[in-house]
C-alpha cells in the first residue's frame, strides 16, 4: 500500500459515527454563551440609549442575536435527538465542511440555496416527497421539522421580551 492509497477518500458515504458530536456540542455551547453575553450587553445598551436611532440599532442587533441563538438552540436540540448533520428539508447528510464552518446549519447547500431563492422553508415542498417513490417513502421516516420551524422563534427563552427577563 502506498502513501497515495492511504490518503484516498473513502469510497462509501461518511458514517454517522464520524461526526464528532462532542466537538460540535462544545462549539455550539460556546457560541450560545457568546450570544447570551451579547444579548445581555445589548439589553443594558438599550436601556441606556438616549436617542431613537441608537435604540433602533440596538433593537435590530438584539433581534439578530435572538435569531442566531434560536438557530444554535435548534442545532443543540438536533444533536440531542440524533438528527444533527441531516438536512431538515431533504433528509440527506449535510457536508462535513459545511458543518465545520456553520455548525448550526439545518439544511444542505442545495436546499439552502433553494430556500434563499424561493423564500421560506415552510413554503417549500419537502424534497423527499418528490424524489422518492411511494414504496421508498413508506420505508423511510420523513425528516423531522426543525425545532425553530415547529415552535417558532418566540418559543425560545432568549427570544422572550425584556419584560420577562
């Protein structure tokens, strides 16, 4: 066996066990902590804001931080139920490079592109219903809806109004 043979990529699709869930959990928990700290800082800035423009910018930053936090929480939920790394739209595995770059990704690149081009994930017909025959669908459980899609952004503690903190 040569060095080239050892470095060749495997001919089979990646095994579920090759996804280092502990690494992703650590990364996601770290990102979650950063977002929570960001929300805390923005809350204090919002309370101290003296003009409307600064208050609007702070509010927009808080909405973005809450949305990011909801995506992180959803990824942690997918890790907990064993669906991390599976596209929530088509059920295929998300590329490891995409997960390394964006561990909270819930869609493969193809589905993400389609969603961005056509609008909401909710308005799309799941690809698993189109690509598979009725017999194939009967043998397979459809991918679970993403927790953010099911419960909505407002269901996460970090997205509660300031009055509830």
